[in-house]
């Protein structure tokens, strides 16, 4: 079983994603409660059957300091969907500074985008306004929840109310 389980804090805010085995153990030891179970899927023992966790909530509130997503090459590629932000290509990807370093641009979430080698060479050492190129989307710093959603592999339908509370109506 390679499915993942969304772990919520006591206040229903998302904390992390874990394995089914870890989630089941937390529920079994009464350290978490089962919020949503996968449909028509069970963990079976010789004598019992347990619902397969999809979303669990820990029973004791865990104070987690502000979590931010670390700025790395991998995370910028992940944010941009592993595609060039100028032409959409998925081959020979590099990082591009929207405002070049030589023009005072910094290595920040809002100044770095994924670019293919061809577009990066075409843009060169120019500011975006000085070229005929346009970004497919404005670079933003991803929230921790956005990062959780994109890195969890297959985001399950049961997770959406907790990861997008404004879109799906809060479960609280």
C-alpha cells in the first residue's frame, strides 16, 4: 500500500502526510482519531477489519512554529510544474532569474522561475520587460499547505476540505 494519509493538528490545520501504517498506529494507540476513511478499503487481521485511514487528527495540539517552504531548485521546479514558465517545455530545465542578478535581482521565490535552456539563453541578461517573452504565471512563494498538496503525490478527494478550506467549505 503506497497510499498516504493527511495528518491534521487538533485544530484541523494540516501538519504533514504520512504512511498508512503510521496513521493506523497513531489511531490504534489513541494518539489520533480517524476523520475520514478511504471508501470500500479496509485493513484486515485474522479476526478484525479496520477502516483504511485517509485523514486523521491528532488528539493533542502540537505547537508548530511557522513553517515555510525552503527555497531549493527542486522546490522551484515543483512549484512551476516541472515546465518552462515561458514556453511550457519540460525538457532541459534550468532556473532563471526574472530580474537578472547582474541587474540587482535576488534568488527569491518571486524572482526565480523554471526555464528551458533555450528560453533562458534567449532571455539572457535582460529584464523581462526588455524582451518579447511573457511568464505563464507570476512566481509566488508557495504556502506550506500548497507545498503539502503538491508533494503528497496523489492528493485524495477527502483531503480537499482541509487543504482548500475556502473553496470546499470548512469542516470545522
